[in-house]
């Protein structure tokens, strides 16, 4: 059987970028009706490729395609080992990347249920995560690329989102920074959550303090100074009204 994407335009989108295994996986998602046509590659990073696509109703969606061979294998293990949801998996590059994809889908689903402002997860298959498109004609910009009229308010909003993540979803983001938060309609959207860990993870507290430190450092450049320990306590104080 010849494995191809639905039409020549789809093939042009991924030509020279994706390996045959990933092309087969996209085709499978198309056959299932999850993905319609592909629109274009938005970003090709070291560990993933972001592709804009459309669903069967021609509504924009995002395919986040994790690269199997280029993944930072040692870094990924740090966030998988110690997570009881993924106990017993084989720690090989080829087996870990699909688990990494599954982990982000699971984290987004839990976060969404807890009311955290994250992209809606739609489906996953092998190394491909399908999720909601955030933006209008263009994808929503990252926090670092957004001019903030009121940086203190946005920082407060981010702390509230991380608190919902911690107290509602029982997760720590573990890589929160100006690079992993989008800005859309004046609100922060938390994304890139494959590494996020449950509160029971042995490094959860360390990751929380690192998240807070990253954000405090960024907002200090915008003139907003916040005590790091107090901010971490604010996120983790789940009894607070």
C-alpha cells in the first residue's frame, strides 16, 4: 500500500520535514476524520514541528509533531520518571516520545477540566498531538513578544492560572516562562505542557519554584517586582478563597 497524504497540497506542506512514520500517522488521523487538510508549517523547532491544519468542518487546528530522533532523551526522562501515570514504560527514545505526546494530551485535558486557560486537546496518535488553534488569522503571540499595557495585571492573571493548575488539576507546569505562555484576547494562555508533573512527583516543589523564578525574573524587567517565595505560596495555597 502507498501511504500518502490526502492531496498534493498536504504533501507539499510536509515534504522534506517529516519522516515516513509521521506521514503515516497524519494520514491515519485524516482517515479517522480528526484532521482534514494541512495549511502550513508554523514553526520547526528542535524537538517538535507545529503545523496548522483544518478539521473536517474546516476549522483551524494545530498539529504538534514531536520529533523522535531529535528529542532530548535525557531531559524527557526527568519528567516521566517519578510520575506514577507512566510507571513501567520502557525508557528508550522510540517508546518515550509517544508517551511524551500522551502526557501532554493528558495534562491539557486535566488542566482544561480544572478551568485553566489552555488549548483544548482534541486527539493524539503516536507522536502527534492535535489541539485547539489559539489566535485569529495568525497564531497568538508568546508573552515575550507581546507589549503589555498593564504587566502587573497579567502577572497576577498568570499566578491565578498556575494556582488553578496546581490546586484544580494537581499539576505543576515545570517549564513556565515568557516562552511557554501565549497572549490572546488580553489573557494568558498556558501551553507546552508535556513536561508538567503531578504534585506527587519528587521534584514538583523544585519545579514550582523554578517556574516562579522564571516569571519573576521576566516581569522584573517590566518593572513588576514580586517576592518569589510569597508567589510560590500563593500558587500552592489551595485553601485560599
